[in-house]
C-alpha cells in the first residue's frame, strides 16, 4: 500500500505541474501577441528612419567633395581601418524557463569572444539581461557595463541611456566598433541569432529609399542633420533589438511550456497505468490470501 500511495502522490504532483505549465503557455501566448504588435509598429518607424538616413548620407556622399567625413560612417574607399577594440552589447532574458533561448545567445557571444581573442581584439562587454550577466560574472568574464530589467520591459529612454555610453566612447576613439548580439524573433516556432554592426555605419547596408527623395536640407546643416539621424538610428536599433528579443523569448517560453505540458501529460498517463497495475496486483494478492485462509479453515 505504501507503493500505491507514493505513485498516487506522484500523479497528483505531475498533474499540478501540468496545470502550471499549461497556464504559463497561455500567458506567454498573450504576451507574444502584444510583443508582435509593438514590434510591427516599431519596424515601420525603423524602415522610415533607415530610408531618411540612407537618402541624406548618399546625397552628401555624391555631391560633397571628399564625401562623408563623419566618424559615424565606415570609409567608402579601399582603406580598411584596423580594429583593436570593440564594444560588444548583448541582450539575454531576465527570466528562465524558455528552453535553449538564453543558452544559444550565450554560446554565440562566447564564440564571438573567442574569435576576437584569436584576432587579438580587445572586447568590452556591455550586458543587458539577468541570465547573461550572471553567467559571465560566474565565469569571471569582465563586464564593462550591465543592465538588468530592461530586456523584460523595453524602454526607449533607458535603451538610449545605455547605448549613449558606447556611442560616446566610439566618437572619442576609445573603441573601433560597436556590435550588438541578441536572439531575435523569426516566427511563432523559431528564433534566430542576430549580430548587428551598429558603428561604424556602412551606408551600402542601410536600406535605401526606392522612390525619388523629396528631402531638402541646407548645405551648412547637412552634417548636423546626419549626426542627429545617426544617433537616433543607433538608439532605435537597440530599442528594437530589445523588443525583438522579448518577442523571441515569449515564443521560446511558449514552446518550452507546451513541450513540458505534453511531457507531464505522458508521465501522468504512465504513472496511472503503473498505479492501476500495482492496485490490481494488490487486490489479486489479497484475494489469494483470503481464499488460502478459507481453504485452511476447512
């Protein structure tokens, strides 16, 4: 009987776990839909920002002698600047229970660190997200900057404050590149790792405007306009990465909870069969003992 009580207790525990994972899946589904809506709206703004930046940059590149002189932009000639130090900004989740979401991000970051070591490039790590920050701290990897709470609740002003440090150091010549790595949303059932070179900007990689531009600006103010757009471009890229990463996190958690629910259901079924079998054996044993006792009394 002790074995039967133990199995029954396990069945109850598994059923409670199944209810929890099922509820978490529903919550993640709702949050994913909200994140997708925000991402769709942000993507439209991002496309227009890219178009304006590309248009103005190409006009300056075409009509000004010497082209664009801003440090924000990568050289368009044959010259290749030597990279000695980079700022690596990464985004992970603040919470777990989302399958291999954080593991894939951390693995990609670790591979990038190894690649930079081989090329003798110094890396300054700037982390966003509790899981990534804790992992690298535990492994004694120096973090130049860390932010917790931003990846679970993206905020443009906080993202702007975070990226401003990297942009400032880049413009002072303290770093040669600013790179962003995060796990982005692909569709409802999959995510993909993304590595974005934020600075310097290659205008050939910025999405150009397809129709004829109607943007006009004063020649003396073109650099001011361009620099302002670049700052907003970099700030919004980080903000959008946070939104995209959050949608991917909810997608991964929804999948993980669905798999956990299925596994719990299968385990409960197996335990129920085991319980019924043990119960039948116990009843058979009791009946045998009763029959044997009755026969002995004759």
